[in-house]
C-alpha cells in the first residue's frame, strides 16, 4: 500500500527531528559542554524536540479517532 503525502511528510519530519536530537546531544555525550548554561540550553532543546515528537504522535492518535 502506498503512503499518502501526509504520511511521508510525518515520517520525514520525525526522522529530521530525531537526527537533530542526535546532533544536539553529541557535545553533551562527548563532554564538550563548557558551562552549565550551555548544558541547560542543550538539554532544553532536546526536551523541546522530544516534545515535538510526542505532539506528532498525539496528532496521529487524534486523527485516527476523529477520521476513521
């Protein structure tokens, strides 16, 4: 079964967000964060990106219920 444009968009957006999360946490993992402020900033960005993924999942659930 072929994917719709919306499904492809959602898949690509999710993947881009996951890639960005990996990119943002890399300096944290490698110990290249030089200050607590930098750490907080990076941690906040990761939290925001993870929240975006959760909102995508929630939107999928809402749409599945609403338009089945």
